[in-house]
C-alpha cells in the first residue's frame, strides 16, 4: 500500500527519526488519554459507539492541522495564529514568524503541512490570505520550525490576480507520493475568471516544494495558461486527500445553493464551474446540470442539500510504527469529510471510485478539518470562536 497524505507525512518523518523518536512517540501517546478528560461524551454510530474527547478549546476558528513526529499537533487559527498542542493537552502561545494575513470574511491563516523531509529540514508550509494592491489572494509560504516559531519564512507561490472580496480562498495543502505539492485555490467570488487559464482563479495547482513548476504539469508550454495549474473549473475546493491505494487526488468543493461535489482531480481536466453545477446561484438563477455539458467532467458524488465540505481524509486505521493502535472498527478504507453546515463528519464507504454508503457522524458543531491520528484515531477541528480540537476513538463493546 502506498502511504500518502498527512498521515504518511507523520509516517515518513518517524521513519527518519529512529529508535529515540519512536520511543518519544510511544511515551507521548501514553500521556494522551489522561489529558483528554475536559469534555468527553459518547455517540452512537452504525459501526458502534464512539468516544468524543475535547483535547483543547479556546481556539479562534481553527482551520488546519498536522502532526509532528513527537506527537504534538500544529494547528492554525484563521485570525492568524499558529499553535502547538502537546500530547498532555498543553496549548502553546502563538508561534512567531507567521506571515501577516488578511483575516476578513473567509480569509485568514488556512492550512498547514509538513515537508516530506521534515525530520531533516524542519520545513512547514502555510496557506493564507495575503493582501496586495488590488485586493487579496491565497499565498503559500514555508519556513523552518524552531523552538520559538518559524524562521527563514519565504513566500513560494501566490494566486494571481489578487481581487477584492472575502470569499472562496480554497487553501488546502497536500503532498503527493512523488513529493510535489498541491494547493487548492477558490474562485474568490469571481465566476467570470474561472474558465480563463491565464489566471489561478478556481484552480488546483501543482508545484515543487521550493515553488518551482514541475516539468510534467499539463499546461507547460501553453502560452495562455499558468504553468502551475493542474485542474480548473473549481468553485471552492477546501478538501483534498490522496487515495492510499491509487495515489489519485480526491477533492471536495463547495457548490452554490446545492451541488457540493466530490471529484478526482486529474491533470488538465475542466470541472465546469460556473457553467455547470448540481446547484443554483444564490440569486435563484438556474445553472445547467453537468450531464448537459459532456465536455466538462461531472462529479463522482454530489450533495443537495449541501454538507459544506471542508477537510477530507482517507481512513486507513493503520498506526505509525511504534504507536499503539486505536482504530475505529468498520471505518477502514472509508473517506471522511468534515462538514460545516452538516455539523459533523460525513463517512463514505467506497467501491472503487463509487460511494456506496453514507453515514453522518453528528458532532453538533461546524467541523472545519478532519485527520487521522498516528494511532488510528480521528481528529476534528470545530469552526467556532471557541474552537476545539476533538479526538474520536472507539468504545470497547
């Protein structure tokens, strides 16, 4: 099996740390249950009872997260802070070195990811809304994580053009099995720019970790296209994860009034926004259904009414070596999607590229991101002014 995505970033980082790092991980994990006593509850699911623990609270609209090899969790807050959550439940003060963000509307500090070589280079990547002369756009910066924060921070990609308005920044980060980096970019509320390849509006881009452009990107050499573009015709992609078996990039995006989508982002493919959608404009204006325009790629699955999908993760249930396994029975091989308006996690059972069953895991809060922990548990972020880090584990029968 190919180990990819955020879980695999932790897996590969542990592989480079050796015995001392693994011992630290086991000690860190042993501390975790004792720290998670603040707010615990049990919910019923189709596969059994799940315990929901609050690991931390008081975060300002947490948006993205990723695990460090020592068991700590890096968490972004949309207002512009980056924090570390220790396995004993201690939440750090904001780390230094984070770029200045435009924290207005849906903009702010967005996702965070570790470099595949983090154990050697300490590099951390951040997406955020960046100001410019003509408005704001999504930017990607990377810096080296130290005890005091980020150092040597450099912007390595900017969505162009910058435009006015506070909507649809996209911002999800995912490293591919080949080491390239994918960044999702929203349409910024500018429908008329999405089908124009000369800009980055409404696209998913693929770059190298230093910001350079891979030579095999689909639009290399096309004069009227930005070379970073991987796929286009997107409205606002905020969920992305690589399939652990096929290595394909699955993504979820917000529809308008209806029509949230699940897609596989393939190179050079046009997904049709704003010309087609299973939803309609908020003004009431009708949009053509995807089957009426076969030149566009239709979604694998759609939601009407919407779930407002943000984070996305494939659940393997397999722990990082050296960690005690704590998987959730019946979830292995499923796709987990964090839902804002649906206020929980949407669990999809898959048969190849077809969703065969769907379950809603109710968490009674807008869920911005979801991830698998190193022990096989599930972590979720609540999108609130008093935002929380939740951990889901199975209850023994």
